[in-house]
C-alpha cells in the first residue's frame, strides 16, 4: 500500500486566497508555526533566502504591511529593495507592467505588490517571471492578512471549524474581509458579515457567508469579532451618514462588548480608529488579539516568502 | 464595369427574397436580379454557388478614432476592416479628438471615406459641443452636411433639460438621436455590479444606470416623439423598457453588440481587459433577455460597437484600462454563433438586422438589392469554418476577446458601389 502523498506547495505566486485549497492554506500556517519560533531567538535570523532579492513595490500608503514584509524578508536573510510610488499608472505614463519589468531586470526574485486596483497582482504575475505576492489589490484581496488572521484564530482556539466569526464594517470596500471570507469558510468557520446595506450587499452570501445588518442580533453568539477600519471618505460618498451613527450601529462599544461571549476574541487589521469602530479599553484588553495579529503577521509572511521562493527560484 | 454574381442564393429582406438568383451590377448600381441578370454579358463573373448573396452589411456603430487616435484606427484602416468583415457601410461615432461636433469635422470624415474608397463611412455628429452634455452642437449644419445621426456615445447626455432640447431640436430635421444610455451619477465603475464584481472588489456600474436613462428618455420623448435609438443595449430591463415604449407607439429603436449576446461578467474574473467594455458584460439572464429582444423585434439591429484600442492601453490594471473591443472582422460569424446556430432566428432576419434595418434608422438608401440601388453586395459562405485570429485582422488594433474562437460563416466577397473591395484570400 502506498502512503498518501503529503500535500505540497506548488505556487510561484500568492495572489489571493480564493484559489487556494484548505490543504495549501494549512501548509502556510504550519510553515509559519515553525518560523514563529525564530522571532523568539536572540539571533532572529535564518539563512533560508540568502542571496535572494525581495522588492516591496508599494503604490499605496502602508506602514505595517510594508514593514512586516521587510522584516520577514530580513529574518530570512533576503536582500530587500523598497519601491514606493503613489502615482497610479496611466496610458501615457509608465505602466505598472513596465515598472515591474524594470525592477525585475535588476534581478529580483519576489515582488510584493500593494496597489489600489483590484487584479493588479494578477496582471503583474502574467507579465513577469519572478514570484508575485499580493500585499493588497484594491478591494479585492489581502491574502497575507487573511492568513495571519486565520493563524491567530487557530492559535487561540486550537481549531477553526465551527467557530462563529463576525467581520464588521465596510465589507464592500475591504480586501481584508474578502480574504478572510475565503480562508475561514474553507476551514468550516461560520462567517457573519455585519454592516449597512450600502457597504454590504446581499450577494456576499454567495461567497458562503451570512449577511447581517443588525450587529446586536448576533453579537452575543460570536467566538471571534473582527472589526474593520472605518474609512471616513465613505461618508462623502453617502455610504453611511456619520461616524457617530456608524459607531452607534456597528461600533464595538463597551455596552455591546458586555453582551459578548465571555471568551470572545477581538481582532482588528489596523490601523484602528479608537473610539469609532472599537473602544480603546476593548482593543487593549485581555480579549484583544490585535497585537498578536501583528506578531503572527511576521511569521506568516516569512512562510509565504519562503514557500513561493522555493517554487519560483527553480529557474 | 459590370459584374455578374451567378448561382448564389439571394437573401434580400427588403424584397423578402430568399431564392437562387443571379445578380447583375452595372455602373455602381444593381442592374438586374434573376432572369434578366443571367443572360447578360459581364466584365467579370463571380461564381457564388453554395453562398448567400446579400445586400452589403451595414453597421451604424463603429469607432474609427480619426482624428486624434490614429495609432488605434483611422478611417482608412477602419474601412479596410469593415470590408474584410463583409460591411459595405458603417457609421462612425463622434468621440474623436477633437469631437465631430461641427460641419468641418463631418466633411472631413466624408472626404476621407471618399479618398479611401473602401467601405462607405458616414459620420454621426455629437449631440452636444465636445460631448460635454451642456450646449447643443450645431446639429442642423452637421445634418445638412451629411451627418446621419447624433450621439454623444461614450457617455450619455446626463442633463435631462439638455436632452429634452436635443430631442425637440433634432426632431425638426427628422434625424435620429442615438443615446449611450448610462446615468452619469451611477457610472463610476469598471464592470457590471453584481456577484462577480462583488467577489473581485471591483468598482462597478449597476444595470440601473442604463435602464434609468432609457426610461428617462422615453418619458422625455413621449410627446416630442423624435426618432430615438438606444445604442448597445445590455440589460434585461432595458429590453423590457424598449418593448413597452414600442407598444406605446413611441419611435424608439435599439441595437445590440455581439459580446452582449455571447459573454457574461464571469469573463472578468481573470482581470483580462479584453472583457472590459461599456456597457459592461452583464449576467446570463441579461444575455437571455437580449436574445429574446432580438427574436421578438424589440431589438432592431445588430451592431458591433467596434472600439479599437492599443495593446499597451489595454495592458493596464482592469479599472484603469479603456473600454471597448473591436468587432468588424468577426461580427458576422459571432452573430451566426449567437443567433442562427442555436436556432433563435433565421438568415432572413439576421440579414435584415444587419442591412435594411440599419439603413432605415440612418435614412440611407441602402441595405437592398432592388434594381437601381447602390451596388453594395456581400457574398457570404455560411458553411466556412474558421478560427478568429486577432493577428490576422486588418484593423490596426487587436483588442478582441474572441481570439481563438472556432466559428462558422464568413463574408468571402465584399462589393461596394459596384467594385470588389475585398475577397477572402485563397
């Protein structure tokens, strides 16, 4: 009798979690587990990517994701190039593809891309030979955030299956929400999306989640509550009337928190608007996993960089 | 110069003809059809055995990008693409740089068409100056000079008071206003708003953007009753609105493009910008409703919305890439695939929607093989199997989502004003 073959990582790129199987996601989480230990050593470095080059190509503001990727690459002993440009490509200027090909021509192994247009990482992956890791493409996906959230939940509960997870806020414009939905549903969590209809269309149910407009109706049943950042510009586009009203209906207030399960786990992808979507003492309290998310993000990104480079590096 | 087309099956919806007949062309006109043709001596004889002989195909919705974006298409390259697709007459849209919004621009297109001497290219003029939707363009002067209709295509006329005046004013000339129906306050998006856009996190345009403007225009036009044409219809409710407008006796017509009968927003999942167009690809239910609209006559004609773009423009992020695909060289085969192969309509109706119906809307004395008419003729091999190859296109652009499709049926000879302008090689 032959042994069942171990699932192997075969992807050169990480573009999203939609296309990943549960087995593939598990490989990332398990790899991250072994890398997390590195951060506890006095010498926080392994030679896994020595001689490799990772470029952080960020076309949109980001602090934590960019630094997390940079530190993850450093801990793997990779060389790092930082590229930031806030202007978007146009038909007359240099296109994203041209920019990427120029960077690649300098001998880059992995491009980590943050860009405001959905699908930009897919466009890049079609156009360059090196690995592409999506660090957020418009409102589409933010796979490493989805992975680190999943990792953090698994670490806390020892399992994912059967957990009730609420994702609250601006779902429509959230890449974090989408990547979380894919990751969580593949592992059998029950996902509740919470927000006003202007920021949460009913068609999200086709992704396997439950759409809820009344936060209070479910808040007491949740094992995990993941609060998304409120984007103030949505007020100008009339997606909700005021911060005050948003907080009243969808904020994690002290009053709402009192009605949560005793062991509820509170998450936030950051950066937080304290006092708006989440009350400060909840964010800083014992039920909060917010800083653990950041710590785990490092391990997860090390795992992702390591895995894609093992496939992409075989040229 | 005389040409005798022998042994073909004539399909001429304008005369309700579908019969094996010979056709004689003389001095740029149809000289005889049937017995009178067969006995004539001709300078050239074309054997059309096994083929259909139809009035030259017409497409009242093309973009030839001249003046302004000649690297994408010109009147010359567009007219060449037209005849290669079996089209003898096309109407180009005014969204050029500068806009076709005065008589000099109209004159330019007509002269360029004449100079090139391939397909007949007729210009449409803008409804408003610069297509800005604010002030009426000189519709009267453009009409007099030869603009066959008016449209701000690329955008709809958003301001209801401007549109109302345009309908009132244009009605004086009994010309047609063609509307790109899209309510501007709902138009900020790169694809159809629905399940797929939601999954992709892509900014999206709801179906209501199109429906609102159709409904508004039908209301505005109820008492004015100007000839009003809905361009590139794409949603189920748009079809229903037009159906009701027609039932109420309004002078409303509508066109559809091949991609809205063959593709859905599912194609956008790969972020391939060849599937980005405006109106966007909709759902399977919308496709079914458009096909139903073709079958029951709600949709009057089959257009292409031939919209050339450079490869480097289309190689952008999906939401930043320009809208549109080219269509002239594969439209006939695609319409056969969408409508004839599944048995939705027959050849007579297909040809009617690609000839006489088009001529009627832009008031051209074309789209017929009646004796004395312009000798614009297309010979179609309905059984020819071929593969759509964008690299083989005559057009300057290559933005075609149908590249690689296996199709059946193709124009093999295109005759314009009594001269063979294109023949399928081999």
